[in-house]
C-alpha cells in the first residue's frame, strides 16, 4: 500500500508543476517524459543495482577520506578537539571545508572541473532535449553552488532573455555545493546524499521546464561562458589575460572557505536560537504549540505522499518544514545521532536524506535575488523579484520529486 501511495505522490508532485505552470500549452511533454524516465532509471541504478551501489559507496568513501585528511590539519591546530568521543559540530562538520573548497578551486584553476562540467552538461542537453546552457548550468550548480555558478555565468545571463534568467533563478533553489557534500556525509547516510545530487540536477530541469516553459531558438541555444570567460568572471584571470599566481589564488580560496564556515555557523546558531524563541512564545499561548507542530501540520499531506505511515509522515513533515524555514544543516544536526539507528526505517531514512540535500529554503531566495542584482539589468531583476513564489515552489517541488523517486526503490 505504501509503495502505491509513493507512486501516487510522485504523480501528484508532477501535477503540481503543471497546475502552477506559467504556460501549460508550451510544456514539452516529450522532454518531460524522457527526463522523468531517465531520472527514475538513475535513482533505481544508484540504489538497487550492485554496480550503482558500488559507485555511490566509492564516492562516499572518497569524501570520507577527504574529511579524514582534513582532520589531520585540524588536529595540528586544535589537537584536543579532534578524534575525541564527541566531536563538536564546528570541528567535525564545518572545519573540513577548509580543505575541500580549495581542492575544488584548484581543479577549477587547472581547467579539469570546467571541462568536466561542460562534458556532462552537453551530454545532459543531448539526452533530455533541454537548452544547452540550462543543462550546463544544472551541472555547474552541482559542483559550484548557486551564487558561484551565477557569478561565473554572468556573461551568459546578460545575453539571455529575462524569461530564461527566471528559469536559472528557479533552478538555483535546488542545488548543493560539492565542496560541502563531505560535511553532509558526516551527518546523514552518504549513499543517499550522493544519490540525491545527480537526481536533483535532472529534477531541476523537469520542474523549471513545467513551471516556466521557454522556447529557445536554435541560434540562441549556445554557451557563451567558455573557460577563459569563466575564469575571468570568477576573478582567476587578471585584466591582461594572465592567470593569477597560483599561491595568491590558493590563499584567496582558503580565506573564502573560512568565510563560508563562519557564515554557515552563524546561520545555524541564529536559526536554531530563533526557532527556540518562537517555540517559547508559542508555548505561552498553548503548551502544545511549537514551530515544529505547525510546520508538521502544513507539510503533512506532502510527507504522507512519500509512502510513510501516519506517525512517520508527521515527524517527516516537521523536518521538512524546519528545513524550509531554516536550512538543511539544522535538520541534519537534529537527526545525525539517530538516523542510522532502528528509529528510522530504510524508506524514511532515504526520503528524509534526499529531501534535505539541497539549498531550498527561504534564506536562499534573498541570496539569489542579491546575486542577480549585481549581474543583470533592472528589467530582468524585476521579473525575478516578482516571482519569488515560483522560486520557492521550484525548490520545494525538486526536493519532493527527488525524495519520491529515490524512495520508490528503498524499503
């Protein structure tokens, strides 16, 4: 019965995309069908096939090794904080970012990562029938994150129509950053984290193709951000066309990683404290009232459609709401000690992990709008600012679709 509910939920989530579409008649149903089937096969392959599980486990082991190497550097500076019985969140989860971010930046500096992104993006475009740059951007987000991908794509954004800019803004709600996946895998089951990442990429294309279908003429279906432009927009190339010296570039990367750690830490502390304050205020009205209960009621129908028993669905709905109002780290921190235990069924563990593996929350909207303001003209930015609701719907739908697709194959 629960499998049937999961299937129905997947269909309903796709129907929501059709209901809220800006132009239902313009939806390319052939492309949607191809992408849905491809993503279901991808989720099936990564969760149920021996080869798929080996690939995911190998990737998870690779990130684990990176984190363990990062701990050696952390132990040098803070020996009493590493390899203890209970490592703090700051040292166990956030500090490894100081290694992983520069590593990805080095891969970008020497040209390996941009080449890899373009290769996958072009293949995805050929397979799904989506415009080349939208496919390229979906893959780019997976490695660089939303604001970083927008920054290095500024030349393309300025050349594209305002409708396509809106598509990219909506897609930006559904990404993660490869450089912090290592942090995620320390808190949640790594196999589902790494399954969610590529599944989210395709679902971002599916959802935006339904919510904001845009016809792209063949002559406009190009990728303007070639490697030299990408490097220049990212600040890796000086005005005279020469690359910034490597160690200067590396120093900037490390400082950027340090700032990222402080931003994440500040957000987690602030959001957890604000949620506790809201609970205190609600408790004055009624001891039963809490932010989790309210969010659980609102999100319960969507959680139940994941194929969960009522009690599990209500608990999942609370995590869903908390993640959307705060961020994924808050939810991961709440469940990290219990998610690998018998307190969670395999299906619950899978759908929860996949759902929280994205930046889809209210605070991300402000980041994206702020990024576009610094890149595109007033007309394009005004359209994006007027469609905040569509950006939120896009992010939530991608998370729901990804969780439902992966959940079909994990029981």
